[in-house]
């Protein structure tokens, strides 16, 4: 029964990889690391893509709820304004760095917050004349 020491294991690994030198082993290890990095980059991309899409649809639950209840009195107008400013800034930032996964959710947030502000304006009586 052979005892695998560190040296014997490396020599066996080099022989199995058909690289016949430690330099070849280092190249194979770097290729493996780059392969793993590519897999991780793919997973990171998908996590970012799914998160961006979820962020893009989240405010529409509030839009539909406000339309169904015909009220938006619990939503602060300052919240809506700050959301529009922040999302507009991120949309501009995404367009400057040409990153579609920043542009899409933030443009959606701008649109949804404008809808929520419009609903609040309409249902809170600002758009209707007072009945005397």
C-alpha cells in the first residue's frame, strides 16, 4: 500500500494531468481557478438580474393597492418625491455607465412613483374642486 506524501501526490497529479512539470501544474490550476471564476460570475450575473427585475416590479403592488382602495393617504408625498429623485439619479448613473440592469429597475421605479404621486394627488382631492 502506497503512502501518499505531498511530493508523491503532486507527482501523481502532474502525471495524471499530462503536464510533466510544476509549471504545467500551475497553468492547469490557474485555468481551473478562471473556470470557477467564470461560473461564479455567471451566478452573480443571474442574482443581479433577478434582483433587478424584482426591484422593478415591487412598487406596482402599491399602485394596484392604491387604485383598488381609491386612496393613497398613508403614503408621504416626501417619500414619493425622494424616491423619484433617487431613482432618476440611478437611472442617469446606469445610462452613463451603460448598465441595463441598473437602468431598467430604476426607470420602472420612477414611473411607478409618478403613478403613485398622481394617484395620491387625484384621490386626496387636490384635483377635484371643493363642493360648497
